[in-house]
C-alpha cells in the first residue's frame, strides 16, 4: 500500500511539474509612490505576460523574460522624475515589449531583445516587436537593442533634450528589420545603427537644433530622415 501511494504521489508530482513548465504565466505589479522597485522574472513558459504600472518618482522597474514563446512585457510609468524602466527578453520567439513613460522627466527606458538558441549555439529570432513612448518630457533617454530577424522597433518622444537610440543586428531572412524614431521638440538626438540584411531606418524630427544619425551596414538598405525646423543636422552612412 505504501508503495502504491508513493508511486501515485510521484506520478501526480511529475504531472503537475510538467504542466507547470509548459503552462501559461501572467504577472501584474502596481506601485504608487517614490523610490520603489519592482522586478518580474519569467522563464520556460509559453504565453508569458507581465505588466508593471507605476505612479511616482525615482522608481526602478524591470521585466526579464527568458526561454519563452509568445511573450509580452509592458511597463507604464506616469508623472514622475528620474524613473528607470528595463525590459530584457532572451532566447524568445514572438516577443512584444512596450514601455510608456508619461510626464516622466529625466527618466530612462531600455529594451533588449535577443533571439532563440539555434543550431551550433547560434542565435535566431523572429517577430520581435519593441516600442518606447516618452511624452511631455525633458532629458529622457530611450534605447532599444534587438538581435535576430523580422524585428521592428519604434521610439516616440515629445519634449526637449531627449536621446533615442535603436541598434539592430540580424540576417533579415524571412522578414525585414525596421527601426523608426519620431521626436518633437528641441535639442533632441536620434541614433539608429543596423547591421544585416533588409534594413529600414526612419527618423522624423520637428523642432530646432536636433541631430539625426543613421548607420547601416549590409544589404538591401533603406534610410529616410525628415527634419522640420531650424539648426538641425542629419547624417546617413551606408556601406
């Protein structure tokens, strides 16, 4: 009898353990106030979903998602100063990452997406989507880094003295790697660096004394820079 019960218990444990590895996962964190920290880590799941919502200043928020498929991470920060938001996605397929910082002056937003492990230890990825939106801000920094193919990254900023950067590398096989930055205001800087195939970079700036830099290396390159205002500078390098 004891042996039967032990075997049954072991079978149940294995069953629940296996389902936990493959099960969907969802996490939500809400914080109001200053000097708070929030971290969500998800690994080895399908359909992983993480959301962090913050209201306040000098808060640190981080979402880390690894070895997942169909993942989504969202950070929303409102009304504050000196906030830091980070989303890291590693070895994932079909990943969506989004950071929104509204009225958050002097804040940083970073998204890093890296592909899945392929044959011989190489990395590959597809359908990687990343977006950062910073509105009514001064001195904000937004940066997106993606490795794989079939990627798109978008940064939208309104205000003054902001910096936006997108770095993409990958073959582009089966899809294009697209980068788009839009800035409205003055004294803003936009940087796009791409390496691979089927690359498309677009920068749109309105205002005064803005800088746009596009650096592309590979095949099938397209770069578009549009500036409206006075004292702006644009530089495009393709090779």
